[in-house]
C-alpha cells in the first residue's frame, strides 16, 4: 500500500507544479489583447490557404515502402535470436540456418528492385523524363 | 514484483478491444476509420496470443503475433492503395458512396 | 521413381514453382519496366502454372501421400507446419489448372491494359498462396497462406483503376476480407488459448489429453470465428456479400480465378482444419455441440440463398456469381456429412465437385470474359443470338451451364450424384434434409442456367452485330475447359478414387 501513496504523491506534485506556474504567470503578466495574437503561426510568414493541403503522392509511396520493409524486419528478429545458438550447435549446418534468411532477403530485394525500376522511389522527374513519358 | 494477473484479465482486455474495433467497423463510414478498426481487432488477437503464450509457457503464440503484425502492415498497404483509387474515382473515402452496383 | 532421393522440402515444389514464377515476372518487369511484352508475361505465367501442375500430377502418380507398399507416405515438413498428402496435391492440381486457364485467357482480355506485369505477378502470387494453403497444416501457415491469397486478390479485383465498378468491387472485397481475416486471427488466438498449440495435429492431441478442459466456451467461440474466416474465403453465407459485387466488378478472368481456385483453396483448409484439429467426439464433448451442425445449417442456407438470388438476376455475370455461392453450399455438404466413424464418401464427393467446378465455372466466367471482350453488354438480352456469330464458344457455354446445373452425362452431374448418395448414406435426419435441399436447388438452378442457353442459342439478336473476333487465348482456354468438363466423365473412376482416398487419409 505504501508504494501507492508514493505514486499518488508524485502524481499530485506533477499536477500541482504546472498548474501553479500557470496561475503565477496569469497573475504577473500584463494583459494586452490584440487580434494578431490569434492568427495562425506559420514561421513568421503571413499564413496562406487552409490547413488541409494535399501532399505529393510520392510521400505516400515512400511511406508505404518504408512501412512494408520496416515491418518485415520483425521476421528477422526471431531468426537473429536463435542464430548464435544454432551456429554453435552441431545439429544444424550453416546453410540450414543462413539459407532461409538469405532467400527471404533476396525476395525482399527483388521487390525493392522492382519498385525502384518502376519509379516508386523516384522523387522528382527531370524535364527530359517528363518529356519521354508523353 | 511478480506479474500474477490471471490470464482471464488479458482475455477481457482483448475482447474489449475486439468489440471496440467491431463497433467502429459497423458504425464508421470513413474507409480510413475502417482500417484503423481492423487494426484494433488484429491487435486484440495479438494480446490474446501473447498472454496465452505466457500462460502455456511456449513461444508459438509470440512468434505468430510477429507474423500477424507483418501481415497487418501488408494489408494496410494494399488497403490504402485501394482507398486511394477509390478517392480518385469517387472523390470521397466514404464506404457507402460507391454504389454503381446494387449492394 | 526418383522422388525418394529429393530432400523433404521439395514436397512443396508445386507451390515453390509458382513462387519462383512470380519472382521471375518481377525480374522481367524490372529489366524493362516501360515495355510490356504481353506474350512473354502470359507465357511465363502459363508455363509456371503448367510446371506446377505437372509436378503435382507426377507426385500423385509416384504415390506421395499414399500408404501401402508402393506409396511414399505423407511428406511432413518443418515439424508438421506443412503436410503434403494426397488431398494437398489434389487441390494443388485444381489451383494450377485454373491458374493456367486464367493466364492464357488474360492474354486477350487484358490486351490494352497498362499494368501487364503487375497483373500476372499478382495472379501468380495469389496462386502461390492457394497452393500453399493446400499443404498448410498449422494455423500459422494457414493464416499466412490465406493472406498471401487475399492481398493480391484485392489488388487484382481493383486493377482496372479507372473503372468505377472495378474499384468499388475491390473496396468491398477488401473491407469484408479485412474484417473476416481479423475475425479469423481472433479465432486462432482463442483456439491457441484453449489448447496451447497452433499445429493442427498438436491441437487434436491437446484436446484428447483434456488440456482444454474448462476452456470449452473459448474453444467453441474460436471455432465459430474460424468458420467465419472460411466462409469468407469460400463465399458461404455469413460472409458471402462480397461475392456478387467482387465478381461483377472484377475483370472476368479474375472472377473466374476467385470463384474457382480461391474457393477450392478455402475448402481445402476448412477440410483440413476440421478433420485434423477438431476430432468430432472430443470437441463435441468439450463444447457441448457437434460442429457439423453448423455446417449443415450453412450448407442449406448457402445453397438456397445462392440459387434463389441467382434465379432473379438479369445480368449474366451476377447470375454466375450467385450460382457460385450456391455451389459453395454444395461443397459444404462435405463437411456437414462428417461423422465420428467416417464420412470420406461425402468429403471425397465434395472434392470431386470442386475439381469439376474448377473447369466448368472457370469456363463459364471465361465466356463472360469473351463477351466483355466483344463488348456485347451484360444482361441476358445482350447475349441473345450470340450462337450465330460464335457457335464454338456458345457450344462450350452450353456444356458449362448444363454441367453446372447437373444434367446427367456431364461432369457436374457425377459430382452432384456422389454428393447426393454420400449424404443419403450418412442417413441422419439433417443429412437427408441436406440431400433434399441439394435436389431442390439443382432443379431450380436448371431454370436460370437454361435461360442463358436459351438466350444464346434460340433468341434472336436484338441488335445487328458484325462478325465477332476470335481471340486465340480466350478461345483456347474456353475450349480446353469444355473438353475437360466432358472428358472428366470417363475419367471419373480414377478421379473419384483419388478423391475418396485422399479424403479417407485425412479423416
């Protein structure tokens, strides 16, 4: 039960400090209402347009590739965990432990090469490329 | 400190998560919300798998949870692609808008 | 034969060949992404599918999965994660045949399409998944194979990116597919919770050793959720909504592929999971209910819903889509008819039906592909009088439709006959009910199938048509499917033997 008292005290203090600081600053600061203060902050520039802008589709392509290849690493993880034990033991040969993972990575590489060749990671096109597409 | 919480609490948690996901699927009309709800349901299954792996003392469930995560990512990738062409054709991501065929 | 000398993993060769083919297609496309050599791509896919078919047939001929003196026994891989037995090979054959037909037919159908290489590699990847599914013997491998089938299928249905119908179909297929796979995984996690294993034989052992005592409710819920996953894949009742939409919107060869191969693959895992992992007696004791009851209900409802909805359609593709739901109902009899001490006759009959169905249904959908290629329209009226211009294809269509309806001399009659006698021989009241439903529904299906035959052969064309082109690939695929539908008749002895043996081996 004592543990919980400590945690509760911590939570209370954690809540009180920011609230106290906000109260103190409210009491101390001068009040100068001005409309400019309510404008959207955009790095000091004059804000233009809405917040719902459309991004270049390339962001999506790269994010998608990242998502897939990043997640595939979870399948490397269990392999990496047993790798050292498997190398030391005589029961499995080196090809048996390396082979599947090499095959897996090769398949991923084929996929990456395909995506690359088909322009999934091509961020911008030179005018000549745009021309040749037409 | 021992984590002696019974496996039934984890099952309750995962069932709650599963039902939240199911509720989202049944009520939301936005395709992206639908995807998120499906993710909730998949992760509910992951909680179960890991809790039961701990309970049964074998690693089968944990490894399967890894596979589930990878497949969920692949599913999202395909799903987002489909939602993208949906938006291009129908100018909307509402799943009830496309009704060129009878439902 | 030389099968003895090969290492164990070559047992999966039919699936591995397909995977290699898909990778080869990616490499071909990476070398020259801008040019699309249709003949090369279609050729590579068809060759891969045929090689996979040849290896699977060779394995069966060499006796893989058969006991006895000349049998090589079942090949067991990766601690039983995969098992290559007669049933696996049988379904690998079905998948490979349909894939070959579809890739040949797509050569013409997809002629002016931008994404050629993508189309064929997705097709072969989906086929890889189905082939793997046939051999999967653990809930892990089953789920991975299921997703490997589903994900390319979603993209394939929506591949006509600028066609609203195709995109809509892809979306609906994806939404229901994602939902059902989430339900399936949750079911897997519950079964794992109750038994502590994911490998099917180990689940059965755990159930027999009473590991799962007190978890009956969990197990029952898990099994129910697994059935949900299978129902999606086989387009059976609680998850059949996607089928008419997806089949109608998708490119017709893909509809053929999904409604034949994908359905067969869904059934093979249903057969394997329920015969291997959940032995009737112990599971029944544990959850207090016989799971065949669920399949009895599903079978009757599925075939009735499918056939009655098909009878009211006025678009040909949609009619075929609903009839394909009806046929899923027929194949479900295979699971409904299992009993504690047998049932290999019904299950073998269901497997036969899926093989025959692979030819006749693929053929019928490919005829729709041909009609779309001609651009004649979608409704029954649009098909009027096609026989004047294309008698060969329309004759083939007649064979497919009468076979689907189950008219005596054709392949479809024999598989339905075996299903009927099998159901009668089980002899319980519910199975007699199923048999009666089978007969009533087949009679009803004759009505709408003959409606299409009548439109094509007897009705006069509404509009004047020019002579229609005869695309080689589509014609070849349709004629081959028609020949196989007829030829299976004399071959039915060996086919039924193989199927019943394969069924007996897993039970």
